[in-house]
C-alpha cells in the first residue's frame, strides 16, 4: 500500500498537468504487464530449475527491487517546480 501511495505522488509530479492521468495510467499498466504479468511464469520456471529451492525466486525479487531503487535516482527532481504546467 505504501508503494502505491508514493508512486502516485512521484508520477503526478513528473507528468504535465494536461496529460497527467493518461501518463500515470499508461505507465502503470505497462509496468504491471512487464513485471507483474510474467512474474508467476518466471517464478515457476525458477522453481522448477532449482528443483524446489526458493533462493532463485528471492534473487529475482531482489533484482526487481534493485531496479526500482536505481530508477529513483534517474527520476527528475520536481521540488520548486510548478505542478500546474
């Protein structure tokens, strides 16, 4: 729940006010397809590959979290910028 609250705030500050809703919705849905949509298939494949061990799935989740963490450093700073543009 916390991730959704913070992502909504950051997404609304990055997108122009005229296209804000569309920008948030499109980016959120494409990200959901890319990560959440295929995650069960990747997890099942990793589980079969590791013969029931859970560590490859934990590594996969850690890699996704690392990508999200690094991406925060590439998002633009919007402090002091009008969000009404």
